[in-house]
C-alpha cells in the first residue's frame, strides 16, 4: 500500500498513538509516499477548473501539508502564495519541495486553521484532504476564519468526492476506519481526529452559506459520473460577497448538489 519509501507499520502505529500535530511531524518525511497525499489527477483537475475564475493575485493553501496544493497555486496566483499548516515537520518538507523558479513570492506559516494569523489578504484559498481533521461542530468557526482572510469577491475552493455506495468495498473500509478512530479516541489521549465520513456536502454547503459565502458547485469531469448521473467529484467554490478580484464570475459547469 505504501511502497518501499513509505512509512513502516511501526512508524504508522507510533503516529496513530500521537496527537495530530505530533503524528504529522513524524510522518512528514514520508508523507508523499502514502495514499494520504492528494493525487496529481485531483490537483490538475482543480487547477483546470479554477483558471477561468482568475486571474488571482494572492493565494493561501489551508492546511498545506507538504505543499501539493501550494504548488498548484503557484500557477494561478501572480504575486504571492502562502502555505499554512500546524505541523512544523510538514512545513519543513514543503519548503524543500516547493521552490518555483520565478513566479509568485512564497511564504510558509505555522498556524492553526481555526485561528488564522492573517487579515483579509487573499483572493483565493484552497484546501485538499484536510477536513477530516475537523469535527462537524468546528466547521462554522473554520469557515468563518476563511471568510475573514479573503478579500471581497475572493474565493474558497476545494474538491469533494461522492461517498461510495454501501455495496462498494470502500464504503465498509471508510466505515471501519472511522469506527476504529472513535474507539481509539475513547481509550487513548491525546486524540487523533481523522474521520473520513463526517464531511457531508449538504451540511458543508449550509455552513458555508451561514458563514456568509455564496456557494457554487462545479463538476470535475475528469472523474466521470455515477450510475445515477451525478458527478463523482465536484469543486466547491464559495465566494465572499463583493466585487470579484479577477476575471470570471461563476464556476463554469456548475451543478446542483
């Protein structure tokens, strides 16, 4: 599952019994060799969907990890790109791996997404694979923070994949993972918050709108459609009210949830 360059079983066990921050500090050097790193196909699809909505000036990668999404922003933003994460280990790896020749100014900030150390400094915020680390009750505060760091007209974008059906093996795999994590957190401290099935598009959209965003959904066509015709993957584009900072007005190919 991980390959020879990935973490060993012992390393994964140590991570799983650590706090989220400490666990990612330990995993950071080998993180890009795990299934947890966002695949390039997802990054490329999101970048393609965002291009018509630009140009963008300043971008933020929320919970940037080792910088996969931050690298995406360097092709979309003209002046600056910032990666923020609470794991010093992940940021250290990101600094080494994301070094664009020319292009926008880079910055790396250690911080908590629930208390972002910025003012309204960005016109694009993206995030990949991080929302499982936030409990549902934390989403209003998280989305409020993102709203506060966007300029008027700025956008918050992230991909969401349709959950597997009960007849698919992945459904039971994710259900089992979440159950194990709940048992682990009931018996062991500090907790390690990572739940794959807690981030539901319907409730997420409601919380974004409650935080003051206008929300649109764009199908990511590279991932096809399910048997019922609905997209397998969507890009959520949440816009703060005000004059848009760049070009396009809406997410091309938007669909209803």
